[in-house]
C-alpha cells in the first residue's frame, strides 16, 4: 500500500507542532507504510534555508522540531536540484525552502536515484517541486584492460588459445576488429573466473 | 488568477509526465472531473479535493489511474 500525503502546514508554530504530531501518529497507525509527505511544511531544516527574515528566538526551536519529526518517522529528505529556495516574498526581501518531499520506505535503494527539482517561480509565491528518478544513460560501458592481467600466469596462453578459435568472415581488418570484440567477451569471463568480482571483496 | 495557474499546472503535468499531483490552496470550490481531465489532457484521472473556508486552504490531489489505484483517503483539518 502506498500513501501520498498532500501537506499544507499552518504558519503558526503551535499548529505546526500539532500537525506534525498528527502526521506521526497517522504514520504509526499503519505497518510497513510506503509513500511520501509532500509539499508545504512551512518549516526549514537548517538556518541557511531561510533568508531575509529576522532570526526569531523560536527559529532554532522550529528547526530542531522539524528535524526531530523527520528522524522520528525515519523520513528521507531526497536531494534537491535547481533552486535552493521554494518560497519568495513578493517584494523579494525574504526567501525560504518551505516545500519538500519526505519519503518513507524501507527499501532505500528504490529511491537512490530520486531527486527533487525546484521549478522556476511563475504563478505563485511558491515554486512547484517535482520528484523524479534521475537515471542517465551513459551509453555503452567502456572496456577496461587491466595491466595486472599481463603478469598473471596463463594469461598469454589463454589469449592465444581463444584467438585461434575465433571463426570470422570478411577482410583482414574487419577480421581483426571482430576477433578483438570476441576476445573482449572472453577476457571479461576470464577476469571474473581468475580475480572474481573485486567490488564485492 | 486560477486561469493562469491552471495553464501552469497543465504545462508542468505535460512536461514532466506527472503521475501524481498535489496542489495547495486551490482557492476554488468548483473542482470537477472535467477540470481535472483538462489539466491532464486525459480522462484516466482520479482526484480528491477538500473545500475549506470558501476555497482558501483547500487542497487538490490528482493521480493517473495507470500508476495509482485508489483505495481510500483521509482528510486533515
């Protein structure tokens, strides 16, 4: 079951605290809940997420309260891309990051490619925020020839033996290219068998 | 103002291929299937709107039924 919670928090400090308590108990009432709280929390996580407003004594309390809410509920504040602030006072004297997506999900890997994109401010004092997966296609993976292969006993014999088995058709230069391509596949297998997967060691 | 904002929502939904949209302070009491379908350019859309204080403080949640199956909803106060 997936929950999407459309959040519009009050400006008033007391109401905000009550609101976050309500969200916490709502989340607690469902086991293994997956989903997100999104949008206007009317609160910031760090002092530099608010600019232009005179630092009130309650500011620190508000920041720690909001962070405590995030920790208590094990929420993931997915990374932000684009503009730093999501709200701008109409005369430009103040700006804050009041809007964000907070994810709740046990399998964190599922969200590892997600980012929140702050859109340009166009029709409101708030900017729209968009959460989406950022997976870039880097094209084919380059082939790495590892120097250490040369000193591994049996390497040269393996290459020689494999090279002799490739049966390719065409002129000399395309034969050579095709054989290199086949050798690449065999070298990958050989590397896996001889050295194993180095990343997992 | 809703007219301009409506166009902006349309623009974002189309540009991002959105599957779930949360709006705050819609300032309207007249959300309809027709309005939501037109925002998405699609009629396979579900929505929930709470009308409060004559539209101020009201929120609209919309989703594409291709990705989300509606089960139930609760509203805060």
